[in-house]
């Protein structure tokens, strides 16, 4: 009893910790049983101190437990008993009768003689944590299932958009040809209403052709994607500028190029990104001659590219809208186009593991930023 009293005094600071603690002598006699274990097991310490714990919890007599405890008593090796692989050493129950899920560790503490070790059993209640983890895993599994279904659905939609836009081109060309032929043959021979109707038909067919052509381009970002390779951004920017040289000359556009890096990417798609952003900067110019700056800066693990212009600018309310497919901020009479260029840029940048965004003020010009990771796998 003196040994038990000495132990209680020595471990009194641990009496009210929210972890179940039990100290065993090498003969499995209980020397300490803290308040937490009293509450969990409803066994008063006065009833269990000085008794052999194996008499109460007979599973401890199994050889697998005896072997681990002897390693603690004799050699001072700690032991860990996971709830997934081992039965609880000291079963305890929640108020609703559910058995607690416990993470159990057994640490060695030198005994008073210095010849061996006591075994300090620490039981941590991880019932709530395990429940949260299980719920999280279930939610994660459900999200992954939904994600796979969305990916499959998106792939089917992209395939449909590609096939539909591709197959619609030929009959639409026939419609355009015959409406133009109708306009040439009968313009001025019918009344004014007939001429206007024919003009509407020709204009509508041409706009439909532009929409279908751009939709085909949009769907090709993934359907006809090429493997990534080492791409010099300075080289592809020069190719983009060369493709736009007539427009640049006609609008007296000045382009300032800052040093650009070499990245891993789809060469033709990155050309399209630069070309679309340059086209936008020229199209939405102000009364001043267009001035465009293109450059890149490294930040953390990605390159941040920018295309800056001195054009008409964009209202901040429309920053997200401009990247949506077929979304336009102006009428076709003001600025021609289908409103798909920035959507294509966003899709390409996303495919390269980056993001694209805009900073602008009305009348003060616009800066488009997009990122590409430095080390892509």
C-alpha cells in the first residue's frame, strides 16, 4: 500500500488530464488509476488499485499482449496499440453505450529499484476524430465520384461540340453560298423588303459560320491537344506578332517586348493565347494609337505573364464575365467578333496548370495576367 500511495502522490498532477492513465508493476498490479479512467470505466480507484489488471481484463493474458508488456517491463521499449489492429486494453464506454475508440500507448518508467520498469498505459479517446475522418472519407469518395462523372460528362460535351461544329460547317457553307447567290441574282429586282430579308439571311448565316468556327476552335483545346514541349515564349510571341502584322501596321500599334522565358507547353496553343490577347488590345483601343507591353516575372513556382495596353479599359463588374464563352460587352456594330477569344485563352491556360485574370479601369487601359508553372510534369 505504501508503494501505491507513493505512486498516487507522484502522479497526482496527471489525475485530471483528459487522457486515461494506468500505471502497472511488472506483475500487472495496478499502482495508479486516474480520474479520467474512473469516469470512463465507472471503476473507482479504491476498487482496482493493488489488484491484477489481467484478472479484470482477461484479454491481456493473450500471448501477443504479454510479449509486448514484457518488452516494456524488462527492456524499457514503448509499445503502441492501434484501434485498427488491437482490442482495447481497458475497454470503456460512452454515455450512449458505444465503446470508445482509443489510441493506446504504453511507455516505460523506471521503477523505484532501478532494476526494471513500470508500464504507463495512456488511453486517448479518438472516437470523435475517427468519426470525423470517416465522414470526411465518405464525403471525399462521394466528391471523387461526382468529379469523375463531371469529367466524363465534360469530355462527352466537348466531343459533341467538336463533332457538331465540324459537321455543321459544310451545310452552312451551302446556305451561305445560296443566299449570296440569291442576293446577287435578285437584288434590285424585287421590292425593298425582299432585299432586306436577303441581307438579313446572308448576315445571319455568316455570323453562324463565325460562331461555329470559334466553337470548333474552343473544343479543339482539349480534343486536339498536343503533348507539352519546351517552348520559347519570345519566339512564339514574335510569330503571333507576325500573324497580326497587317492589323498592327493599319492601327499604328507599338509593341514593347520584355524578356520572356522558355516553358513547357503546347506550342500552337500558347501562340493562340498571345495572339488573342494582342488582338484584344488592338481591337479595344482608344483614340490614341495602341501601345502594348508584353513581359513576364517569376514568382514562387510560376511565371506570371502580362499583356498591358492603353485601350478603353473594362469595368470591374465584368471581370469574370469576359472569360465566359460567347459573352460580349459591346454590340457587333461597335466591335466585331463572337466573344470567345478570352474563353479560349482561359481554357488553354487552365490546361497548362495556370490561371488568367484581368486588372483594368475604364479609360485607363487593361492588363491581362496569366501564369504557367515553372516545373510542369
